C-alpha cells in the first residue's frame, strides 16, 4: 500500500478533483485513464505527452509497471519512477488501473460495488476512498508519534 503521506494523499485528492471538474477521461487512452490521470498530477505532463511516452513501449499501464526498469531509457519508466518516488507501489498502480485493491474496495459501500474501472465516477470514488484510508492511517501514525515529538522538543528546550 502507498506510503501514507501528505504528498500521496494530496495527489489522490487532486486527481479526483480534476476528474470531478470534467477533465477528459478515457480508459483506453494512456494519458487520460486511471494511471494516466495520476501521472498527470505527479509529473505536470499533459495527457498527450504521457500517452506519447507510453506508446514508445508496447503494452498498457499494468504491463508497463510489471516490466518497469529504471535504467531502460523509456520515458514511461521515468514517469513510473516519479510515481514510485512519491510513495506509490507497483501494486498500487496496477490496482489503480483496474480499481481492484481489496482494502480500498472493502471501504466502499456494497451497493456501489462492483466498480467499473472504465467509469469516471467509479475512479473518483476509488481515489477519494483511497485518500481517506491513507489519511486515517497518517493521522493515527502522527498521533502515535506525538509523545516522541514532545519528548524531543522538551530535551531541546
């Protein structure tokens, strides 16, 4: 699961907001699909640029992620580098493309499942649910570490 951090949570929320606000969405386009939209958020590249870079190598996002090699020289691998460096995992990205992470899906009300990974509103729901889950973990971790922060601050005073 992605690292519960402000950067990851913000990227998920920003991607969901852009989709909610009417950004072009097409699951069959490498720059405007589920991973393509997250890549837009994290790289500031246009959908067209991401699509073009993805097409330099055969396969869809899942295949690109599975075949990922940071030394390949392929532009899509550099984009995946950025996504991984932000705190996402290979598995997260594969699940995002098909909206298939069980931990996220379990948090979505039963009457809204199964999700269709090709539908904008389902992608938005998945992204926001994922962000909510990571935010809860981040808050819990922050609260666990508060006593340590106060102890360190007291020692430095």
